[in-house]
C-alpha cells in the first residue's frame, strides 16, 4: 500500500538515462567519489509538515549498474524532515518507505511522520525517498503493458482454454512492453540495487547506521538492506511484513488470503443487512456480489467490467474502512446500474498509476527467476477450485513467467548478523498475511513480532491508532527497548457499518 503522491509525468527509464539530462548526472556517468547530497527547496506539490518542522529535498546520484560505477547514472529524489527535539533526544535518521514495489516515498516523509508518536518525531530526522524507477527517481514506464490500461480488460477468471490463452498472451505482451520501456535498465531496478542506493544515502547523510521503517514492500526492502549491510543497520521496524519467499509464491499466498478476507467481508455486509440491502446472510450477499460481477462481465459500464470490479474489491479487502463504501457501491450498482461508487476516484491509467504498475512488475521480476508459464495456469485453476471467483488482481509476478531478463539469484533477506529487528503485523491482514511475518522472524534471529489481534487491515504502526502497538514500537525506536518476547496487542475488531 502507498500514500498519495504528487502528480508526475512518467517517462521510460531507458529514455531518461540515455536521452534526458535531468535523469543523469551532469557528465552522464556516476561519480566514483563518495556520494554527496545537498538539501534545498522541495517541489511545489510537496506537502508541508506542521510547524515548527519543515521539509527539504535533494537528489543523490547513484550508478544504474553497480558493476559499472562509472557508467550511466540516475538521480534519486530524497526528502528530509528534521527532528524537533533537543540534541539529547536525537537518535539519528529514520528512512521510511510506504510499500509497493512502485510506491513513491518523497512525500511519505511528511505524511507518515505526521502519524508517528511525538517522541519519535522529536528523536529522528525522517527521510523519504523515491526508489529507483519510481516517482522523481527516473520513473520507469512499460507503455501499454499488454493492454493493462485499456478498459474493459478481459475477465481475469478464465474458465476456458481460449480464455487462458488470451490472458497468457496479455502477460507475454506486458513483458515485451516492459523490456521495450525499460531497455538496458531492466535488470537494474531490483530491490537489491535499491538497498545499495540506501547505503549510498546513509553515507551521504554522514550516518554510521540508519533507522528504517518499511511498510508492506518496505519490509522486504528493509530486510534486503539488513542482509547486505548488517553493520549499518540501526533500529529497524518492518510493518505488515512480506514473506521471505519468491514474489510469485507470495502473490499466490496473498490470493488465498484474499478469499478468506472476502468471506469475512460478505458476512460483515450481511450483519449490517439493513444498511447495505445486499442480503441478510453471507450466502445471500455472495449471490448479490456474483450477480453484480456477472452483469458487468456481460455488459461493462463505460469501460468498467469484471477485471475493474475485481481491482476495486482487491483494494477494499486490504482496509476495513473501505468495506462500507464498497457495500454502498454494490447496492447502488444493483439498483441503478451506476458504477460511480465502485470506480476509483483516481483513474487507473493516471501517470502515477502507470508508473506504479510498471515498477511493480519490473522490480518483482528483477528480484529473482519467475515461474514457469504452465505453473501460472495451474495455480489459477487451483485457485478456481478453492473458489469459483478468486481475486487474482495481486498476482503481478505472473508476468515474470515471460520476462526478458532471468535473474541469476533471488534477493537475500535478513541473516544471523542482523541486529534485533521489530516486526509488526495484523492478525487478519490479507495483503501481507501473518504467516509471512512469522517466516521473516526466522530469517531475522533475535527479532520480535508485535501482532495486532482481532484486526483485519494492512498497515499497523502509526496507522491503526492502537496504543499498545505504537508505544511498543516507539520504545524500541527511541529507547532501544527490544521486548523480551513477542508482543500481542488487542485490536478493535470489525468496524460498525
């Protein structure tokens, strides 16, 4: 998940590297000297923190290909909000990442900092950044992405071999489009490369160690940094943890969790039947859900069909505050035929979205070898056996089955030399299931897991308003207080209607 960011123009990274001077260092190559970073004014679209804090921005030049430090370079956009406490309270820098892959983080320094406990804001300079290929850091583009942005898309739930062939062809074309859009940069937009950028950032900031708060994909990036640079890893919080497994395997695990969460959602809508009028039992609401989706498959409404419907459902399942709007949207569509309550506020083909979707696939496919095409088809069939209408939106790594670059190894995460890390997870988060956090704990010996029980949303620390979680994490970040054992906090349960 990611915070909203300023609008921007998405440019294919290869063009940015080879034809656009703004994406290159002045000489067109990275300097072998120690990285430097000077802060100054931010873009006009940057939000401002509450006084007395202020935000400043800069750029850090990093090599595109780490094996060629004097080769082509790109500029990484960085932001900073300094700590507001006394020198005695200061604990260093806290790099923050909102997730993805593909999430822009320049403005996140301001947005996330506003939600942090006061003592954390007083103790840390909060550092935001757009990872390579994202936002203002030479954004990658994949053009048409196999028709991804041309609505209505084909039904992602393929019930015939012909439909399976159509979807496979779209994935193949998506991979071709990303190879064309990214060009020579395709292998170099990996999580490992971004982690090395972060160590250059650490050096430029003059820090021996970095504090780090990564949410969702940010947890994966943090674990990758810790694996490469354990001696430079300071206090690290990994929130809503991605499992340390191949991206495709994780995506499939997420799809299974989405089915469980959808059942919970349908039962919740039934318990509030008077409000939503979709049925008084989970089965009745399921029938309303299926009726809406089937009607959209037969007669899409101004480009809004079953794939677009599934995308809306996928987004809603990750945060309980989105459940009521989804229920209202379903009711309105079934009564009036209007999809205004289901269509996202920001168009899917907006520039930010195009960059996000491109970077998401490019990074996942750069992080390790993808699946075999036959496995993608077999897993889709298996998910249909679990439920006739699986939510397949989040299996982005299926495109890696047709990728033009096959990485030689997978991203290493964690390791025995990493200092104690704090992992934070929600009991029933379908986006990053709790099982993934438990797996990551084994890759980070000495780490502790803080679980928010009876919670169903993605993003926990300084997000759910839970004092037990927030106080535990703040004590770790500010005082270095590592809990003696895993911590289980009590959540608020399912929301009212």
